[in-house]
C-alpha cells in the first residue's frame, strides 16, 4: 500500500481531512509543502502524510489553535509526553487509515 506520491484526494480520504483544509494548512505550516506535478496538481509524500496526521491530532483532536500547533511543531516537542505514549505512532495510524480506505472501496465493489 506504500506509494511514492499521493494526490490531494487520496490524502483527504486517508486522513479524513477536507482538501480545502489541507490547502489552508499549507499556507500556515512551512513544513507542509507538497510538490506540484506538471499539471499543477499537488503530490504528497509519506512524510507529508505523517505531518498531516500530526496536525490533525493537535488541531482537531486536542483542540489546539493553528498558532498553538505551529508553536509545538516548531519547538519539536510533544505537548504532553505521557499522553503521546498511549497513542499509536503516526505512521501506524496512516497505514491503518489506508487499509480502512482500501477495505471500504472493496466493500462497495462487492
């Protein structure tokens, strides 16, 4: 299920984040800079997906503002280390989300 590049639609499906939110986050977080192909479409890498899941955790689950999330990421420190140990690593979350999307598509075909 590993790919070199993901489209914004695939990233949206995997992370459950709307494309307009992803584009907005690009304007705020300098670490989120997907490349664009010749057609001008965004292409995300594995590192981008992991970063997006980290943002999702901070902004949507833990209710940080974008400024608060940006500060935490720039300091490169977990906001609550004890709480982070109880959660799955972000790459595992990403893989599970990819499997979930794959299985839901498969179910629709049946």
